[in-house]
C-alpha cells in the first residue's frame, strides 16, 4: 500500500525524522488557511500516488495565502498520469544547503533490507546510478541484527557531513530504519533529504510503501487507504477478495490462479488481442464470487468478449461448470464468454456447460484455441 | 528418485485442525503420504480425520513420531512462528502453504535459515509432490504421473497446467515443487534445480517463472554454468503493466530486469529453451527427452 | 553484580512481572510501619546476597505490626553465611496454589540464553534436577531472534496451566526474557514462581545477577551496589581498579595477570601453605597501584608473609623492580615479602632489588621456590 | 606452519589511535608484522606511527589495503560493533583484545558468527603470535622462539610463563593463541586444537585452562577422540573459592564441573597429560617431544 506524501511524512515524524511544518487541504480555502497558519513562503503540492507531479505542474511555490488559494484551485482536480488530485499538501519553506538521496527497501535477491544513499538528491536515483554511480552507497541490513553503528558511520562519512549535522544525519538513518521495520514498509524513500543552511537534516519529499500483508498489525496505516482515489472496480474486487487489475484492451479475462491468469493475458496477446484486465478468482471460488468477478470484468465498457480460463485441480471441472452456470444465472451478461475448462473432470464439466448454457457461452478445450476464439469475438465487436 | 519428499517422508501438519489444514491432510493421506502427526496448540491428545494424532507443540510431535518434514497451514500472522517452531525441532523440509505472510517476518526467517540444515519451501506456495511417493502439497494428485521430469515453479495453477499436459503426453514427473509467489521465499529456483541436477532419475527440468525480481536470470546463469540436465523454461506475464501486483505479492514489474521479456531473453541468451506459453512447454520437454 | 531480593523485584516489576506489595526496612520501627501500610499477614525477610536465609532463620511470617517489629529486631544484624543483615524486606501475603521454578541464564557452552522451568518450585533446582528431572524444561534462546512464541507455548503447556492463568504465565515468560536482556543480566531466577488461588502468577522470591561489564549502560543498577555490605578491602581494591578476593589463609599474594595469580595460589597450596587472597595488579601497574595493592593485601590481619609473583612481559623486569621499590617506600610493611621476578629483563630486575631493598624482601627465581619460601616464612609467623 | 596468522597476514588495527592501540601497533610492527592499516572513525587520512595509514571505516581500509586480519583495541562499549564491522568486510581472523565487553553483546556476536567464514579470537585476550611470521597480540615477542609447539590458553600471563619456560628449554612454538578469559568467547579450545592437529609442523599442543565453564572437558573429549598430536594441559585455580570471580570475568567456580580439579580429572581420564603447575608443563612437553 502506497502512502501519500503527507501520510508518509506523518509516519516518519512518529519515528523521529524531521520535516517542515505542513497541512493537508482538500479545498482552496483550506489551502489559504493552512498558508496563514504556516506563514512565509510555502509549497502547494499535489498529493498523488504516482511520480512526476513536479513536471506536471503539481507543485507551486507561493508567497501568500492568496496565491496559495489560487495555486490549490489550479492543482486540485488536476489529472496527473491518470490520478485525479483530491488533496494538496501545503508545506513551509527552508533554506536549503544540499539535497541528498536516502532510501531503504526490501531486496528480494539478498533477502535483506537494502539502504541506498547518494549525495545527489532531488533527481531520480536510477538516473544518478547511471550518471554518477560513484556517489551511491549501497549497504545491506541483516534483519537479525538491524542497522549497525558501523554502517551508520559508513554512510555518514560518505555524506561528507561533519559535527552536529553529521550526528543528526546518523540519527536520521537510525530512525528511518526503525520506521522501515516498525511500519513493515517495503520501501521508504526520502528524495530529497536536505541539509538546511542552519545544519538541520530534513525530509523534504518522501515515498512510503507498506507491505499489504502486514496491515493486520497496522490498523492505523490500513485506515489511510484512500478508497475514493482507487479504481472503483479494483476497489470492489479487493473488498470481494478477488485480485483484479484493469488494463487497456477489450478481452475481459478471468481465471483461477495468478500464474494461469497472467499466462492467459499472454496467450490472448499472442493471438492478436488485447487483454482488458487481470482477474484471479482463486482456487475455491463459489458461484457468488464468480458472478461478482464476471460483473466486475464486464463493467469495463471496453470489454467486447470474456475469456474464462479454468484449470480444474482440487476443485473438479464438473463442480466449476456448475458454479459458472449458477453465476451466469445471477447476471445477465450478453457479451460472448469463451470458457476453457481443463484438468480434473474437464470433460464432464464441458458436457454440463454444453447442455445448459445460453448461446453466448462458448467452450474450448485448450488455452490457445480459447484465446483465439475470444480475440476473434472481441474483434467482431462483442456480438 | 524424488527430491525433498519421498517414501521416507514422515509428515507433520502444522495447523491440522483449520479448514485448509484438515481438508488437505485428508488429500495427502489419500495420496499415500505418511502423515504421522498434526499440531494445533490446545488440541493435543485429539485425533484428526484419518487417525492422525494431534499434539500441542512440534517438539512433542517430533519426539513422539519422528516427523522429518512439515507442511504449514496456519494463518499468516502465525506462519513465521510456525516455521521457527519447525526449524527449532530440526525439521529437514518445511513447506509453508500460507499466503499473506508479512515480508519483514519472512526476511527474519530467511536470514535465520542460513544457520539451519533445512529447506523451506514457500510461503504462498502449493508445496511439493513426488508422484508415487509423497504429496506434501495442495496440488491435485490425479494429474501427476511417475516419470523423469522435474518441475519447479513460482505458480500453482501454471504447474498444474504444465504437469497435466506432460502427463497427457505420457511424460511423468520425479517431483514438482512450487516455490511460491512471494517476494521473499525460503528456496529459490537455483536450489531446486541443483537438486534435480543431482538426481539421476530427473532427465529434464521445467522451470516456470513470472514477472518480478530476478530469480530467473540468476537461475539462467546457474543452468548455463552448472547443469547438464536439459531445462525447459516458461515465464508468465508478458503483458503485465509496470507497478501492478498481478495476484502474487511478488509478481510485479518494477524495473527493466523484472519483465517476462527480459527474463525470457536472459534464458535464451544462456542457451535455455524458453517457451512462449504453457502448451509449448510440454512440446519442448518431449523434444528434450527425444520423444 | 548480585541484586538484593527487593532490588531484583523492583527491576522485574519495571518489566511487567507481578509481585506482592513490599517495603524495605533498615530498622524494626520501619518494619512496623511497613507492616501497618501493607496490612494483614506479612513476611519479614532478611536481605542478603547469599542463599539459605530461610534455614538460618532469616524469614519470619507474622500477623501484626508488633510481631513484625520484633521479627525485624531479631533478623537485623544477624549473620548469614558471613553476611551481616542490614535490611529486611516486609512483604504481603498471598494464597498460594502451586509453586514453580523459572530462570534464564547465560549458557557459556551454547553461547545462548538458557531458560529453565520446573513445576517443582521453592526448592533448589539442582535438587529437582536429581530427584525429578522429568519436571524440568530446558530451552535455548537465540539472541538474534529472542524468545519465540512457540517456545512460550512449549513452556506454558509444560506448566499444565490453562485459560487466563496460562496467558499470565506466558506473559511472565516474555517479560522475564525482556528483563534479562534489557538489564544485561547473566541470571534471573524466580523461585518460587507462584500461582495464587485466584489464578495470578507472582514472583515470590527472585535472584538477579547483572553483568558487571554492562553497568556503564545501567547507571541506575550500578547505583544499587551496597558498598557497606562488601568486604572493605574488596571494595577499596575495586575502586583502585584492582582485582582482589579475600581468602582464609596466611600467605598474601599479588601478581600480574589473573591466570598467573590463580596459579600462584595453587603453587602456594601445593607447597603446604594457605593463600590469604587473590590479587591481580594487572599488566601495567604503576608504583601507586602496587603500593595500594600491597596495603590491601597486608591489611588482612591473618597475613604472615607476602608472595609477589611477577612475569615481566611487555613491562620489563627492571621497570617492575623499580616500581616495586617505589611502592615499598610509600608503605612501611614489616612482613616478609618474597618476590619472584621472571621474564623479560628478569635478571636486571633481580639485581636492582638485591642492591636496594630492605631486609624483609627476598627474591627467588622460580615460582615454585618462591612459593616454598613464602610458605616457610608464614609458618615462622611472619618474622 | 603457523595457524591463524602468518606471513600472509595483512593486519588492520581497529582503534589504532587509542593509547593501547598505538602502543601495541608499534610493537607488532617491530615484530615484523605486516600492519597495513588502522581505523579510527574521524581520523581517516592521517598516518599512525610507523607509517600505517588510518581510515575512517574498515570497509574503506580493506578496499584500499586488502587487509585480511584485524585486531581490536577499542573501548568495551564499542567492541561488538567493531567486531561486526570486521565481519561485515569479510575479515578472516579477528582478535578482540578489549576487556569488559558486555556478555549480551558477545552472545549476539557469537551467534552471528555462525553465518560467517571467520575466526574471532577473544575478547579479553592477548591475541595470536606466530614466532617469525606475525604478531597479532599484546604478548611480549622476545620470550618466543620458532619451533613445533602450539599453545592455546585462556590466560595471558600464564601463556607467557609457559612459553618462557619452553623457550628457555630450547623448545620453540608454531603459534600461541590466547582465546580469552570471558564467559562468552568467539573461539573455544576445540577449534584451535583442531588447527594445531591439522598443522603438520605442530608436534605437541599445550592447553592452558582455568576454572569456570566446561570448555576443558569438551576439549578433553575432542582430544581423546580426534587428535593424534600429543597434548599437555594445565588448569589454574585449584584453590579458588566458589562464587568468586578470579580476575577473568569467566573464571568463576559455579558448580562441580567448573573446578580446576574436575577439569584436571576429566583430562587425565581422557588420557591427557595434565600438569600441576606451569613449570611442570614445560617438562611434560619435553617428554612428549622425546627431548
């Protein structure tokens, strides 16, 4: 789960990281008030769960409450890479001496946390990795012993800071790791981490991603989820316990098992079609879940045909066929549905479907044939 | 010869009285697996369906029954502890079926594993099945056949799909291992491939990968430099968009290396047969075996 | 550093363990007042840093402030195994259902913490280990992962407790490990750990030993040290940075290096003598430290001769000899002192001593000869 | 052949600018040891006496100089971190001279060591000296001679005492290792004895133990079952009273097994020559060597 900038900062502050004063506003008036309270020059920043808001005009630095109100009016409602801006963060200013980069993430290969630091901040770290790789420090943190004092020294010496600023920097590293571990984050990124002219070490922009599997023990973080900003069908799928991702094509796809569904998208593309979504109904889906899934998939207006790809494993093919028929009865989908049923008791399942289904349901024996059929039907415009 | 689980496996089921645990214990027993014990704290002394004795702790279960492998069905918040409990009793093979185990829990487990002479499969995996010997999994036994192909996969249903096609072509399996779809898993492709390489009966190995991470690239290097057993690979998720989790917590494109295309290319560069779809896998295996 | 019962309980309480209400008293009057405040039946318990106070009459259970005053009067000043009782702990009563044993200690062989539990409490655990070994649970705690939930379950099932009492018991284990680690203890022992008739899990008697090397980070614990109760010479040696242990014999012993001094005691015993103390002056001791050490060793009235055993390593023998002479000048010791000087520049050192020392200083070349001489001199009564 | 440190040792001194660190660095350099680097955070870029370059971090020092062994002189509160820092740079041999390291710190270090292909000597130890090759210790080089006896000891001064007597009898040493007097140490007798056993030049090993713990009993079992090299042992502390720490934090009689008598008896039962005092050690070694 990705946090908004202001949520991430709030969390980092709880772990002792320093930030500038700031307030969230959902209306231009609130932005004005926030600016009055903070005083001086402020930045009005679009809160969106994507990068590149600066280039998109989503950040404006202003000198008065009036200007802040105007800026917020421009930014709120703006579309940034498909995300509609629903709130802005009004943040006080600082006299910046240097900008640096600092992040901690889960490293899958090493199975440890990876800390990345660079004296080059404010720009994309991948760009830095290409242009100035020598400025990057990488170190692994073993979860069994945590971030060690000697590692903090290594990064602090690399920062080139000294005196009290170096101490604050070291404390920042320590607190960031505590936040990373304490909040079950898979990523905490501070970019830029700034040193002010008076030697303070501040988090200017941050990105925090919390492991979804850990949310049961972080109720406070789970509550930050912005259901309004999510795709409504993805949101509905999530609530129904289904895995659904909306895509741009016209062939709606369902199946049981994440790997099989990913593969189904692939064979549809290989057959010349474009998948409209990813939808995993899981292993033991019942009629109700299947009908919800069908409803979610077909509620996408671009969908012209549906490919339901089932491998009967422990759930036998005949049972799946019955479940699908029961689900069909609950909906009134007119779009053509291609069902491919394979695995345990597949033949029995196909027979049940052949005998009982409405005209718009077609069965195929193999994934490849079914994909070709679904693509063909979609190209015909769903008739 | 099978890998990881076989005729000598004495299986312990952690979370045997839960819905999933009870259901799959029945299926594993039906498949002929020697399920010697179950553990559910507080239900020690009871007996599960199929006459399997239940204990309060793994330590007690191992002492009484000599269990040497365990399969875990406990809810995600208790999974790491269940793994530690198995490791604490020096279990050699641990399969954690549970989905949704927190990543930080798994980092602790995975780093602790370095101390232990144990293999952890999973979490978020279908387990291990060695046809004719032992079924320590939630996979459907009926689609398998005894034979000479080893299968290792990050996906459950894709394993079934491929195994089913193999079996229908008359090609059986030594063992099939689902290593799990999470970002941090106990055992990666390389460890399993090395077991297949060492197994004289495995004549061909199938590796089924997907988007996310770079385990397939590392496996490609290993296969090229260390393996003589032919390997057929397939990577799912060519059409996955960046930044979206595709069902499995670990299946997410987060950079150039993590796409299905990059992985397939790396495999082909290393001289490995990489299929475009699951059906092609079975055909390539048949070719490799000279059938 | 061993803590008194009441100090250990105070520490365990900070970590969430439950104890009975209690107060320390150093006079009978204070014991009376404490009993009035606590109310009901109380135990008046001698606070000494040794075991076996019960058998020695150091614990009295009384029903009124009057009786408590009388009991305290009897116990205060009592000698228990060489320890004079300077304070008592007045503790409230409880209705006890069962007594158990629980401890965590550092296991040197395994290099991990060892948790010991037995359903048999209130008696010496070594006795339980012999008579009812089957009641003992032993488990190791890896410091890299701590006490694990499954280990808590193992011990809890072994306790035979159930319901809320089992939960309290589990919490007790968890908190005891936190205390053990948090306070850098080398031993925390609760014996007995009791379950009351109303299902509470209480620490009835406890023993806590804190690692001396960790005291720099536990200033609060370091301050609990009861200098008054320590042997005055041991206390003085500690303050001077010397290692000194008083023993029962008449040959005073000094040397450089713990191993060499231990060995010196042994050769003195082998020569038929009895060492009066262990005293390690360390490697680079200067004249002042040597004179302090000599003064401490000879302030023991039993001492009839002194054996100063030096191996010149990095500090050369001639330098040591000069240091010894300088030290001798500062004291006016009349007792015979046998100096054995070996190692680097030993001959030069011995020459310096031979030329300059007073009559009561004798030099020998080997440890064995020096030991024999020191024993002989002691037997002569120090003349 | 020497064990642990030899002609190939490139030594790093952690805490090189402290009083002890600076003093002993000079002595180690004088003994001919190849001291390639020192570390003192904040003094990187400076040069220590003898021209040894100082770095801010071990990682930097290793990168620049290829150091493969380190010796630690930092204050006790920083010792565990210094050890972790060395292990983090994959140092093969680490000698921690520092006395007074908290026991819980050392438990963490000792358990972490299981992951690492490294040998930690100490803490609270005099270090390792291989006469004629390398001196990674605070031991007086002058009393040593090159030869065929390996010495391992929990005590510094007793090592000097024994080595001095050996040298005076014309018996030289391959290496002398002070493993330290603390309750939790990185390396026990057995690991060092196994190195001496594997060393073709070590013809006799001397083991100097003391009261506290049961490392000597475990060593006795090992010597009896695994060693062909003759071993002469000596245990100090026959007269130590129960419950009193005798100088070394680990030298405390806390039960029947931990006395010098129990240890000497165990050694003798295992057929090992156990001396009554240090002087007897040299004589027994001469006997064992047939001199």
